[in-house]
């Protein structure tokens, strides 16, 4: 079996074997880009390593040594040769990019002898010793697992002793002293001399990269990003080029387009006389790439041409690491660049216009999950705001929250439901848990490609980087900007789109869709074959839904119309009524309110279908809280045992107790309510037809679809259908306006799905309520499961995902599919849709498309996502 590939032996399609980075290096070498030569040890070798008990197998070792020989030949240098030493980098590279998660070692091959050789060859002893000490520090940290803190501490002391403020002031002799000190640190911690044999260094490094596949932060990252554990990582061994060989050398990172806005302009940053880690670590603040044009015009030109070549070849925006060694450009790596949703859309649309990709490719380029970034709120620019400080706009969106200074604090407060903003000099992969919990991230150091920026963009979180104006005092948990002190817990607002930081909470506004976004969505509408509707309960929601491109309302939950403070007491009166006349009194009060809402929704939807679900209240959601009531009654009994208030409260408590259910979700809800109290549904149907008549009078079209919830037996639907038909008839006669309408049912319990052929006799349409269907199929309470055991189930891989968020295709999905088939066997024209949460989730949408539903319905803000996901399902 082949475990080791020289760069020219591979190609870009070999990701599984070479990892993303290795495949890219091979591909770049193949198309003739200036890539420093090297070889890749395959992911299969990593798995062989784990299979043989974390030992590099003999066969792998043999192939590495062979590849090394060839590399030495090609470079005309030898590992460990004091006269002409080959130095290499050793990097991990998994199939999916895992930024900052895995370890890298540079300058491998340095030892007490090669350092002298390098000093001679480059005529730059200072650089040689600096490289050596960097190598010792990195190797000791990554391979020997000695905390970098000890080295940094030592270096800082040395610097202070010499009276320097920064590293460039260090001389070759100073670095030699540092090297001596570093070696002592190694001896102290590991009781060994720092390894001098470069081959031993190489194998130890490869060993460490393989091992890092299973370090804690890599495991967390994989879990967060749903990357399988069995893939393993490849290892790339590549000859080093140096960006710190003087003022005609440098290093940087760049995107071929702006990863934040998508604008077609080279975007990135670099540092002269530095190594790559200096840029990424954000220790020195780099220069924007545009400056390179002035500093080294010919290199810039070469760079621009290379970028063009890369985009034409990969047909996507690239994220490039480059180094200039003595005026010569080298490309270290390139990959499809991570980008904000806004940028993803603009790049996709513009690449179609530029003729690089076609529309379908463009549609596949935008991750529908990412779209919610765009649907985030932003700061209202009409209000006066005082900007406290400004940093780099690293990831768009705006957020308000309490300032915290550590990832742990962010996590703690975040879990308590507090909104926090994580403020830190910079972030590392160890801070991920805090970044997940925070609303936004603010750092004082580092550029647009620093860890914080990259990770925040991936998460769709607002982030400001490199805000040097803020002076962070971690010890006292505060930061200052001039005279202003911002303490732990103070509220600030950050705008990741502008980089601005403001004190306090600033008003924000809802987003609109950009022109490019609209265009992309119109392409989506051209190819998708499944309709997208919205769940909306109010005229405002309906308007939003229409704006976002919903082709109708798939679910109007009428009980939500009653959640309003003014209405709840009337609803309670209706529920608690002891006689028909008492109930009718409440219903008559509710009727005009309900009618008004329907008029608003019909108007907003301009003739598109509106599915109105009759009342489906798990009663406990509307009743006064039993415990609270009991406390009140007890208090009154002690203070004022004769009062009317007490009598009233006692009455109320008695009724609440009568209505109290052990399992309200399985209780007197859904159509069971209409079955027992038909006057309630009657009132709702009246309101619908009065509203329809009103709108028709204005000359507008109305298409109500009346939906009966939680049906489990065809007889329920039969009876409720009759009620709707009779009531509709009465009102239509009364108003003289005929409204076209249909009657359907929700399929939310397994029995309904299993007897869908019978139910279809009475239904014009089915709408699958996958929230309840998931609840009743699994037998998991949708209100309790998540907090109690579901998370553990997901962590322990008992379940692949939360079934309330991502449809369980094997179980719940099978019921939906069965329901559709049975329903259509009775009535070919039966219209089918889905209106549970899953209607706005891309994998579920893909499934619903495949089983032939007519439409999905989701919350208004997810409509654009659903339109795109529906298109992607068909491609
Ligand atoms: C459902 O059960 O999926 C549904 C849409 O109804 P609700 O969430 O209101 O119970
Ligand atoms: Mg339901």
C-alpha cells in the first residue's frame, strides 16, 4: 500500500488520502504554481498508526525515508547537512479544514550544527539563531508537550534584562543565549537533551501530528462541525522557505476576494521580515496587502497573476498563504476561503456574471445554514451613537451584551441565558466554548485572519479584531479607552460590519435582502420544485413572510393570536366557562379580534393561500398557574378571609384543578377541543368568513384553507368538516360573499399517518405537523426532552441529531412518507405540506422534496434559507 506521496504524484481530487492541504499542494504543483517541494503522508497512514497502537508502522517509515531521499535530491540539500541543511515544515492536514485545531512545526532539521551552516549560507546569523530558537520552542511545545509559557517567560526576562522592547532588537548572540536557556527548560521538564538528530525530530513530529488528531480541541471542533472521527489526518512535509531573510522577504495571507463583503479585490495582510506564525498569531499587526503594491511592485504583480490563475483553476475564491524569500514569491497553501454569507452570495453571483461558474454551481456555493447571518439585525444608523473605539470589522452583524474577559465566564453566563460579549487580547482554539456562548467577540490584537476572526465568521457571529484602542486589563477585569473604563458586566454594543464599539445598548433594525441575494433566490425559485410557505400568526409576520418570498401561509396558529395580554383573560374566561352561555359571551368578545387579525393576514398575503389552523391549545399554556394561584389564595385566607377576591380566586383555583391534566400535550387539545366545544371552532370559522367577505369587498382575493389539528381518527375530521361547511354556508349567505376555501387536516399523530387513506376521504389537504409527530412517534415530550436527556443522547451518539430540529427520516420520516402515499391513494389531488420546525431545516427539506410534498412551511426568517435549500435539493 502506498502511504507517502511526493507533491507531483498527487492531485486535487485526492482529499480523502492527502487531506485538504496535501491535495491542494499536489494540485498546485501540478498546475505549475511556485510551491516549495515536499511530500504528504496519507490519512491511511494515520489510521495505520492508530491501528498499530500509536506507533508509526515500519512500512510507513520506509516510505517516508524514500520520499525524504527524493526531496533531498530535488532540493540539493540534505536534512542535517551542516554545509547545506534542508529544513522542513511538518503540518497536519485533514480532509475538512480545521483552522487552528492541529499542530504545525516549522524549521525542522535545525540543530547545533545546521544552525551554523544556515548562518553561513544566508550570511545572516541573527536569522539562523532566531529560526533555531523558534524551532526549539515550537517543537518542545507541540511534540514534547512543554507549555510555551516557560519559553515566553524566559524570552521576556531576557529581553527586559537587555533593555529591549521587541524581538527585532535581539542580536545573534542574544538568541544564542536564549537557545541555551531553552535547552535547559527542556532538560528540566523532560529530563532529556533536546533531540539533535533531524531524522529523529522528523519522526517525533509526525508522531505528534497523528496524535493531535485526537487532542481535546480537535475533538470538540469535529463535534461542533459534524466531522467524523474516523477520517484521520495527513501529514505534509515540505521544504521551508523563509520570509524573515531580510527586508526583501515577507509573509502573509490573502483572499482573492474580500471574505467579509465579497468584493472582487485582493484582500489580506502581510508582514515584512517575518514568518507565517507572526501573522496568524496576531502578535504584530500586519500591513494591508495593498501596501505590497508600493513596497514590491513586481512581487505584487506576480501575486495578482497567481491569484487569477488560482481562481480560474479552482473556480472559487481562494485563501492563500504566501511567502516572499529574497524577492521570490512562494505559495505555501491555498484553499477555498471561508466567507460570510454576504460574501458567499456576492461571490457566487458575480462569478456567474464573470462566466466562471453557472447558476446551479452558484446556488450550491451558498450554505443555506449560513443565511441566517444576513437575516440578523444590524445597528440602526439613523440613531445618534457615540463610537467608543474602532477595530477591524472581522465578522458582520451587531450584538449587545455584558462584557466578560474569559471563555469560561462567557460559557457560564451564556448558559444562564445572559447575553455576553467576549473581550480578549486574542483567542485560541481553547476558547471555542466561550465563543459559542457569546453574542460577539472583541479582540485587541490580530487581523482579519486571526483565529477569532476566522472562527467567528464560521459561526456567523459578530466579531471585531485588532482593536488596539482598547487596553485590556485582565487582572482587574476591565478595559480602558482613554479615560473611559469598561468593567466586567458593563453592557456594550459591537458592530462587526463596521468595527465600531459603543457603550450601552444601541437600537437595531431588521435586515433586508440585498440585490445579489434576491437575484440568487430568484435563481433558486427557477430550479426548485417544492413550494415554500411561512408559519405566521400575525399580520406583521405575514408581511415579513411575503417580503422574504413565501408563496403563502402554511400555518397560522390561531391560539397565538390569543397570547396577547389583553386577550388572555378573555380566553381564560372561555376555557373556564361552566355553561354554554358563559362561553358564548367570551367567544363573542373574541370574534371581532380574531376577525381583525385574519383581515390583516389576508391583506398581507394578497390572494395567496392562507392555512388557518383552528384552536390547538394545550390548555396549560392559557390557564393561570396553579401553584401561584394557591399561594395567592393562602395569603388571602390569612389576611382577609371574607373578601370577594378570595372567593373569586378560590373558584378559579377549583376550576383550574378540574381542568388540570397530567399530560396536557396528550390531553384536551387540538380538535378534541372543537369536538367537545364546537362553539369555539364555530366562532373561528365565522371570523374567517367575515374577514374574507370584508377583504373581498375591497376587491382583493382571499384563499383560506381551514385546518383541523391533531386528528387521529377520520370521524373527528368528518364531524369537524361538517361544522366548517355549515358555518361557512351560514356566513356566506349572511354576507352574500362567496369565498373559495378548502378543508384539511394536520397529520401529527402516528395513527393519522397510518390511516391516512381513510382520513383523506374527508380532507382536501394534509399538513404534517412534524413537531407533534416527532413527539408522539418517539414518545418524547417536546417541552422536556431537550433539557433532560436529549443532549446526552446526542453527545453519546445514541441519536445522530436532535430530532426536533432535524427530521428523523428513518422513523418520523417514514410515517410522513406513508401518510403521503396512503392519502394520495385515496385522493390523487390531495395537497401535502409540512409545517413543523423541520420545514426550515435543509436536510429535512431535501427529504420532503424527495418524498414528493407540495410545499414546506417555516418561520418567516427562514423562508430565504428554505428557498435556497429547496433549490439545492433538486440539483
Ligand atoms: C407541529 O406539531 O408540528 C405543528 C406545526 O404544530 P404545533 O407546533 O403548533 O403543535
Ligand atoms: Mg402540533
